[in-house]
């Protein structure tokens, strides 16, 4: 038997693992361990994504609360009959200006939170991808396989 056919025949050999279950192929335990690591990485990605969404929701709720408080204050000032109309209009214009500036600031903050969550999730997936490539390289070297076999 040639060396190449001997290498390929490793897939045809049966191994007994997991309490008598017959599994075929080389290093079944390594394959299961690799898939387990993939699953763990995806769980981490989902956790990071969920944390990011929760952080965004909390920030949005804070922004809404601040806006409602500001509108309540403005409504009280406008409702006072003793204030001159030009003062009420000036207060309204100032509130609108601050609200617009705050909205832009809040949008930036939300964008940063979303970007950080996405970046963290991608870093986890990228790290696992590179680990998986290393595992494949290690397995290939262990069994002396080349890409062309």
C-alpha cells in the first residue's frame, strides 16, 4: 500500500469511544473538541451582542427620560401667565437648540456602543477562526497530510 493510500485509509478505520459508540475517522475527540470551542465562541458572540443591545436600550431610555424632564420644565415655564411672550419664545428656542445638540450627542453615543459591541463580537469570531486554522494545521501535521493528498 502506498504512503498516500495509507494516510487516506485512516478515515476508514473504526474507533470505539463514548461508551461503545462506534465512530469513524481520525481524532474524533479532537473534532468534537473543536466543535465545542466553536459553540462556546458563538455563545460568547451572542452574549456580547445581547449586552450591546441592552446597553443601547438603557442609554435610549436615559435619553427619553431626560427629554421628558426637559419638556416638562419647558411646559411649566410656558404655562406661567406672568412670563412675557418673548421670554417664553426665547426659552422654547433655547430648549430646541439644546435638544438638537443633545440628540446629535446621543446618536454618537449610541453609534459608539453599537460599534463596540459589533467589534467585540467580530474579534471573538476572528480569534476562534484563527484557533480553528491552527487546530487544522496541527492535525494535518500530526497525520502528515498535505493539501494535495
